[in-house]
């Protein structure tokens, strides 16, 4: 099953509370719903195609049971002072530190990313917990001067309610933490519906949460419900008791989530597709740019929303860059993500392999040149060769997001053309330019430059720090999570005016006598 050795493998699953068959729904410590009478969801190891373990899927009745606990918990949790709520996320961060290695390996096993990336994802969870501790004492409102004498006016933020989190397979734990750590310190209660591709990691995280809640004499703050999207997902997004839904997934599903939640006047955080580009001009440090493109395109087997998919090369350096990138691709070791020598693991499932195969067929039909890769690897699991292809900027397939390691190289003459081509796709998540020309760097970051939510200079598109707000524009959804002031969407804003006079003056000088 892995290069870890069978005993070590079983030990790390046991450490995380993973058994052969697992309950998949929980409303706090000791509140796992039974597995009897539930359909089972098999978790498949993408490196072998074999079943790891199974998780019981929730029914509509199970959903109502968890929501009942969550809504009642919110009435109490919102009254806990924010700094005390912050101490709970501190304990959560400490618990994650203790389980970092084991949880990181489970992420690698179930999702297919290599262990350093799996542990890096757990580190993101720890970092956002640390961030939330300080945030718990900084949920600031503003004070403003009233136009009426002897009046005080200010605004404050209150907890929102039960926040629904629907996460994707590619970051099965980190994105949950972005939402949960911030939501918890804001006084919200969290209901998590994870991807059906990665149910075991959600069960492991819930076990950790249960230990933290039990130690703090809490229940129902962090809740988990594994189930079919057509049943549980639909129930969640239609539920008027959930004022905010955070959804990570495809643009197609994002349109539906946004429409359904919007029709009931709920709020959404939508983190959808990315078609991320890098411009490399003639002044760039080529070696540095090659390293950034390599990680951006090959890391997580091209299954990050921030993966690099398009590279615009100034014609003067295109040949040198391409040759160095091809040499770098030859050094990428593909194999078992639990093997410390591996740099790229498998795609998540057969559907992802089919999507890549179909995209490559379209590229060839259009006349694109496959420079490297382009084949499925003949071994168990869902392994493919990372692919480099020459393409034209305006091809439909180039404007689509194929969630696989396909990188398009596009040559340009003028910087203005590269910038226009970069922005012409419907997605707008992450972007980068490699240049030592300060005018181009500043242009790329200006309002006339990149139209993405993330724009970088001399670093790649992939790998964001938790301190900055994460999210994109256009079809990427416009949501923001993680750092900066992203916490505000997890709360409701209230404007307050206090009249400490004995008169009742009206605003705008209106007289009503």
C-alpha cells in the first residue's frame, strides 16, 4: 500500500482514529452518528486504485440532527468572549501540531499530493489558528462623529450564526481551517461537508476537534457531515438557518451555489476556478522563473486552484526558458506520494485522467505541439506525465481550466499583448510576472495590470501565505478567505447611535413638529 511499511501505516491511521469503517457525521465529542443503516462511501488511494477505508454517509434526517445541535450551540457560543474563543483555536492549533506528521501523511495518502505538501497543508491549519488567536482581540468596529449634538455613533460586529463549509478534494483540510478558525473566533458555529473524494481526512480532523472541544467543555462548535452532494450539499445550501456558505469547487457548481444561496438572500464565499498565468519578460531571472513555473505547474499534480497553467514568454528568451524547463521536467520523479523521493503523485481519480486526456486531444487537433509528457503512466493508480504544450492564447481549451498538469507556453512580442492575453480568460485567481523592470512590475500590479485577486512579482502563482486575503475575481467567485480583514464576512455589522442628550434632533436637520 505504501513505502512506509504496513505496521507504520496502520499505526498512523490508528493515531488519527481511522478504522476500516468510520462514522462520517458528528456534532461534537461523543456525538458520532452510528454507521448502521447508512450507505458507505469508499475512500480510494489514488496511487493504487485500492480502497483505504470507508465512511458512513449521512441521510437528510442525520443532517437535521446535526443542525439542531449546531443552532442550539450557537446560542451559547456567541456569548463566550472572543478572546476565550481564541483560546480554543489556540488549543486546536496545538493539537494539530501534535498530529502534523500523521495528518499530513493521511492527506498524501487519500488525496495524492506528496508528504511535504500534505504536511505543508497542516501547517497552514496551524498558522491560521495562530492568526485567529490575535484576531480574537482585534474584531474592531469604527467610531464616527454624529452630525447631531450629544450623540455617539459607532459600528460593531456580531456573530453571524451557523456557517456552512463545503470543501474540495485538493486541499482537504487547509481550506476548512481557514473558515473554521476565523468563524470560531467570530462566534460562529461550523458545519463542514467535505469532498466525497477525501472523507477520511475530515474524520481525522473531527477527532482532533472533538478532543479540543471536550477539553474546553464544549460541544457542537465544530460539526462534520459526510454525504452526497445531491442530498446533503443541496440541503445545506438551501437551509435558511445557514446565513453564510463557503464553497470551494468548480465554476459550474459555484454558479449553482451562488444562485441558490442568493435567492434566499444568504451570503457566500465562492472560491472557484483558476487559469493562472505567468509573464516572463526579457529582463527576468530565467532560472528563478523556471523553478517557480515548475512548482506551480507540477506541484499537487496540477490540482491546485493556483496551479500555473499559462506562461507567456517574450520571444527573445522563449527558447532558453523552454529548454531549461524541459530539462527540469525530466528530473520530476513521479510515484507513490508517501515516498520521500517523489515530486509528483497521481491525479485524484479516473475522471481527472479522462479530463486531461480529452484536453490533450483537443490541443493536438488544434495543431498544438506537445513538447513533454502527454501520456498516462502504465501502472496502478492514476498517474500521468506532466505536460508542456505550445499553444495560441485565444484557443478555447486554453481559456478553460483543466485540473491536471498541463502547461501552455505562449510566445509574445510586446508586453502590452502579453498583459491583454493574460487577462482575457474568464477566471481571475492568481497571477505573476518575472521581470527586473520596475515599470512593468508596477504596471502589472496597477489597476491597468493583472485582473486577478492575487498578483505577484518574481514569485509564482502557487503557494499563498495565510496573512493575506485569499481569493479571486470574475468566474473565480470574488470571495476572500484567510487573512487580512476576511473575518468580516463571518460576522454581521451593526451601526449604533446613542443619544445622551434630552432632545430628539433628526438627521439632515429635518423638522417634524
